[in-house]
């Protein structure tokens, strides 16, 4: 796994091995382009427990979730790792170019309204990006035919089934029906 340049992704290479599907799940990732990290209002974040449940469902489909984020994301990432300990955690280990490289390798991506999701969508990854009423996707959403924008007033009330439908719309080939895990 490389980023197309001189850098490699040793963290990912060491944990993945050959022949494994990779998905990229951004559990409230960092804010690039000069914005202050950690300043994302809580209304712009889907709860870590829902990301964790989605990660468990991906595992059931044979898709390995890869988590990215910063120190400010640790509470949400801890929840995801508790619910889905199989997820690969690259939080605090990725540059912007490495995020784009991960996007090129991923079979799908799921994330909140963040800068890294723009990079991932630009890399061509089938993606679902979650927006609350705190952002206007008409002004700031990533643009791609393989990107589903899911907007709701409050992400705390966004049901996992709606996110599943969005992911299936952009990447139905990635999996059949999601399996529910109790």
C-alpha cells in the first residue's frame, strides 16, 4: 500500500497483509486547512457507538474497518474500538497524503463532514458523508457520483439503517445486505 509518491504506509502494511479488503471509517476526523482541531461542534458528529456498530457490520461482510483521527477523537475512537476490537486503528498516524492513499485502497468510506472526507472522496472512494443542520452540503459537501450525502437535523438521531442505505447506494457491490450482529 503506497500513496503514489515516495512515502509508504507502513502502519497499514504491517497490520493488513495481502489480500484483505480495506474500508476507511473516519470517526470524526481532523479539521484541515487552518481550522482549529477539536473545534467541531458535537452536533456535527455521528455518535461513536453508531460508528462502532457499523464497523461490526462491516466485519461481518468481510470488510476490515480502518479508523483515522486525532487526539481530539480519542473518546469516539475508544467507543468504536470497544464495540469492534478487530478494527485497525491508525489514529494519529496519517498525513493528508496518507489519507488520500488510504482512500485509493479502500472499498468504501464513512465519515462526518470533515476535510479528510473531501480527500477520500477526491481519491475516488465510494463514500457516505454525514451532515447535520450545522453545515450546508450545498455549499461545502464533497462532490462525486460515488459520494452519498446524508443530511439530518441532528446526527445524534440519525439511524444506522439510513446510513446503511446510503452506503449500499454508492457501493452495493461491496456487500450484500448488512448482517445484523447482536
